[in-house]
């Protein structure tokens, strides 16, 4: 259980020993672990039925490392990935890490400008991509004057190098001696894209020690068959691709297909899934689906939800459908390598708690001036992982602004910590708005609207106003079978439930699709643009933004 230092006003998660040497590298430790259980089926591809054992993954990883070295790639060369999940992906990642090449995963749905924005920062020397994004990838690199080698990863294109060339036998796999890189806390492993919900994404740098610290949190595996639709672009996707190598009894089931309730049920039945990771929007789609039959989920031991705020309404909906199934809510940030806190599997979670502080993590709550606050006081959550944050790639100013003088990461989340060491999240600091001097948490209004039958997704933003400062407005996607639901009903319902200053003075607007990141986080900056446009068209007033 976490303890509170009342003098420094810092919460300390339980302390557990660190299992890895200080000079360990992810690639080397993966090879050791894979060798322990050579016959275990580690990866199962639902799309084509291909499986990969630990021994197959170990040999393939060595071949990738050897062939990359033969081609001239070395420690520090950034390798980009614009790939959906596939059976060749894990050993390609492991092989890159073995030679000390940090990986930079992007989403396969990125447009050219998105790719340019990130690769302008990371300047990769090699890029793996799916065939359908090859031309876009090449255009982005050409416009950056970057002559990186581009290989396709899941499908072949005539005249283009295919990943199988790196998986070709070398003849000296058994004599492979991986290089050593020194202190793992200084060695760059992964460059993640920050969420980009409130601004252009930055390159989040994670060291080998950060990944080890995440692996260190978990006990020995229990024969789990894990399903996650997360691409490696998402921190959970890439880290779980690495950690499955350390789970000596588990198997990860993968698919390149996007999330769908029909596909989810199909995979559960075919592969006896007993552990499912959801983004909140995916879980909501399941709970609202006419295809849902709780009997299909009898074998599921744990539902895990992470990646964004899990509203109180969503938690209640889950409990009404699955009263006996454990729900784990995990809270974290990419800069901390995912986990800051989580609920326990059989814990009766209430309100907006995101659970107990994780082992070896320090957390504090501060006010607007950065002064530390006490138990139950509301402010911004700061978190300090076991290993130092090594910054945003090639962005020293943003790196400096991300931490305080003691190395605590500024999460940007507003919340408090109760006397038991449970963290409660209220809203994002940047999303809190003011209306005529009153402070408004958009999530409070969103929770009210989410409870209305027929609402699929909602996002509340502020429309700039010269007098009121912000006019709260709701942008909503409604479910197809609820065509009679009106914008005025939404406005009136909120007015009945909340005080006047929290009413939808900026209106309510139905749209076909809310802008989201590939991982299901709502892109508030784009939602705001949509809301302003709808508001201005409806009331024929000039844009104040």
C-alpha cells in the first residue's frame, strides 16, 4: 500500500526489488527469456492462423539483428514503423533493440503530413511500413530530403525490399553475441508519439530501463490468452509486444483488423481469450452493441481498460452487464511508460478512481503555482517513475517544461488522492474552461450527456466568447436507431441536471464522427474547430478564435 510523507506531501507506491541488472538491454533479456520456454506459442495471428513459438521468435530476432548489422545499421539509428499488427512484427522489433536501434512507431492511418511531422523530429535511417502506406511514406521522406531505406512489412511490392530479407538465415545464429550498451536508464529504446490531443505530437523517449520497470510490476504469468486491438503506435501496443516475451505461460493474439464487436466475439470464441485490453470507446461500443451476449464472455477472467478517461457512466454500464467480471482501470502516461496507478481485479471501484499508486512510483498533487497539496486536495497530478524521464526527442524546451525541479512529470490531469492512496481523476488541466468567472470541468457535463439513451460519443468544449470567455458546447455522435433524439433535448437535459453556469450556452451539435486518435482519445482541438463552425453557422456570428 502507498504511504504519504506529510512533510514533503509525496505519496510513495509500494517498494519492490528491481529484477534486472543496471546494464541490461531489452534485446538481450528477451533472448534469455525466450530460450527458457522454446516450445511456448507466444504469438497467434488471428488473420492468417500463423503462430510463432518462443524459439522461432528468438532465432528470427537474431537474424534480424545480424542482417541489420550487415546492412550497416547500428546503435542510435532510429528505425520507423508504420505497420499494423502482424506475425513478423515482434522479432523485427526485438532485432532492432538488440543492435541498440531505437524504434519509432507511427500509426498506419497517418496522412503524409502526420508522418512528416514526426519523422522531421526523429530522422529515421530505416522505415518498415505496410504496402498500402508505402507511397505515402516515400512521399513524406522525399519531402524531408530523407533517404531512409523503406521496407514493406506485411505485404510485398514488386521492386521494394521486403522484411523477409532480414529474416533470412545467416548461418551463424548460434554464435551471435549481442553488443552491450551500458546503463539501461540512459539507453534509448522507443520513441513514442505523444497523444496529440491538444497539440502536434512530440517524440516521447523511453529508455530500456523504463521498459524493464514496467515488466517489473507484474507477477509470473498465469496462462493468459491476451487480446488487444492496440497497434504498436500506442504505448500499450508496443510495450505489450515486448512484455509478452517475458510472460512464460502467456500467448498474445493479434489482428491487423480494426476493432469491431463482431470481430471481437469471433476472436474470443476461436482463441479462448481470457484477458482483454480495451480503450474506453471500444468497451462502450461493446456494451451498446446488439451483438453483445454476456455468455460469450464467460471464459474472460479480466477486462482491462486504459488509454483515456473511464467515465462513471461507462463503469456503471459495464457492471450492469458483467456484474461478476473483474474490471481493471489503469492510469498512466506515455512519458512514465504507462502505469502510474491501477485498480485491483476484484476491487469495488467507485466514482472516477484510477486505483492505487503503482510500486516504485512517487506521486504528488500541486496547485496552480506548483505548491504541494495534501490528502483529498484537488490539483494537478505529478508523477515520478523509478527511472528518470529522458525527454522528448530533439525538443529540449518541451523536455524541460515536462518536469518540475525534482523530476516529477506534469501529467496535465486534475484530481486528488484519498487517504488510502487511491488516485481520482477529474479532468485534463488544458480542457478546463471558464464561463463568466466560473470554472467548468467538461467531463462533468460529458458524464451527464453520456447517460442519455442514444448517445454514442460526446465531447464538450468551449466556444470563445468576448464576454463570457467560453460558452460550453457539446458535440455528439448519436446511435443510428435514435434518430428522434434532438439537440434541444440534450440542452434541456443538461439544464435540468446542472447549475446555470454549466448549461450548454454554446449549444449542442450532432455530427457523424468525432475526431479521435487511432487509440480512441478524442482530439479536442479538432472538436473545438467543429463546434465553433457549427455555432457560427447556426447563429451567423463571426469567428472569435
